[in-house]
C-alpha cells in the first residue's frame, strides 16, 4: 500500500475518552498519571501516516538540513542479518522509501514541520499527546486503533517491557505470529519496522494508519511539566512489547538524553495542522 504524500485526516472538534494513562518504564520521570476521563479538543488535522524515508530525504535535499542521524535499512542477505537485521547504512536506502523515518530527534521533527509549513502555507507542528490519542482511538475509549483485540495475542502473557529479552527472541524465532495487527514485540536484533500502511487492520476510526507499533511518534507534551527537556512519545514500536501499543500508554524515549538530541532506530513522527479546515496539500 503506497502512502499518499502528506495526506491529512480531519479530526472534528468534540469530546473523546482519554486514558487511563499507563507507564511501563521511566516511572521516576513522569508526572502523576491521569485516570480515564472525557476531554474536549478543538478540531485539527493529522497526517494519515508517519513521515517516510522518501519524505525525509526530500526535506534534506531541499534544505540542506544538518541531520545528525543515520539511515537504517533491512539487511536482506548475508550472515550479518542474523546478528542485526535492521542496521545503519552510509547512504540513503531507496528500497526503504515507504518505511517510517527513524533516528530523528524532536528538534529534527520540528525542523521538518517548519519546512513543510513554508511549502504548503499551513501551520504544521507535532501533536500533543491528547491530539495523538484522539486521532488514534476515536471517541469511544477503545484500547487499540482497531478495537480491543490484542496486536499479537501469543505475546501478551510476556512482560510489558521496553528492553525485550530472550523470551521474546525465542517466540519470534520459533513461532510464527498468529496475527500481527501492529508491528511490535520483535527482539531488536531480528526485528524491523514495516512499510507505512502495510497492515490494513492498523487503522483508527478516523482512518489514520500505523498509530500502534511500527515506530514511536514524538509529541509536544512534556513528560513532566517541571522538566521541559523530555517529551512524551506514543504508539509503541517494533522493538517494544505489544503492551506499549495501547493508545493510552505514555512513554518517554529517555529521561537522561533530552528530546532535542535523542535519536533511535524505533522513533519517528507525524505532524498535525491546527487549522480546523486546512486546504488539501499540493500533490507531489
């Protein structure tokens, strides 16, 4: 399934069920967790997909932005793919064009938003965690974008943890997933992301894709209001336990490396536009 470049999904103003917030790691850095509640948000639009490799390369080519991250690619041949299937490479991997971009800091994501704002004449930015959650789960308080069925049923009895151990490794080596509604739960040495939109079930009530698993997505929301250096990421990733894909889970990539410079092979982003009725962006 090919992504429509910069496609926006309109999220109408209104109430939705938010939470209850759950944190599985980095408890020391988070603020008090909020219970399940009804919140109201004004209208906004959000990108249907996370930003892809191809879109990120177009930004770099157009601006000369001094990105300090690395390109990552899937090793498809050779013994080394069994040591690290998803690995850094020296040049842009064209076969990854439709994968979600990774290894981007929050600063990088906001630089992309500023460029796209100039290109389209719209005000793009990162979503707040509340905007992200409404776009991901709709108004009815569902656990995952598609409903209540777990993303990978055979893994849900394992530990909800961000550093997957040999129990996850053995499951993925010896047992094919029964179903994979979201790319998650893969031990980092043998796992990879997937192209955006390649799991049709992973669709929110509004039509947003890939909001569970694949890659974590940056938000504007601070992990704790008293420390502006660290920010919430949402959605889980291919290398975290499937428990993290629940829409109400909040995490921070790190509480030791500030969001402005933190980059990893499991973190990407998508943008919002807070104009309630933005014109359609130009076609590529």
